[in-house]
C-alpha cells in the first residue's frame, strides 16, 4: 500500500484504493474508491465527494438490495463500470 502522510489536498481528484493516509487533509476533493484496501488515521475531509466505482459500486447495490440504507446525500455517488 502507498503511504501518504502529512499532506494537504485541495480541489483534486484522488483515488484512495491501496492507500494508507495519515495526518492529512482533503478539501473540496473528489475521492474515488474501487474496492481496494484503504486505511486512514487522523484524516480530515471537508466538502469532498466520494465516488464508488466497480466492485465498490456493486457492494453498495447489494447492500441496498438487502435493505440497508446506502447513500442518501449529494456527497455520495456510485457508478457501475
């Protein structure tokens, strides 16, 4: 896993799969998650959007079909690829 530590990201598109993020800040970013490994410690996220694609999107669809509440805000989206 790639380690990111002590960084600040603003207005960027960032794929979080296979990443460990520590002591970092994300502001007005788009975070993309495909279902890979992800770890975080002391992560600050402000006004970011999260996009679930591929396997991550499929997982959300299964949870929804099983009756679990997923999404529900403009900050979360899923897309089937």
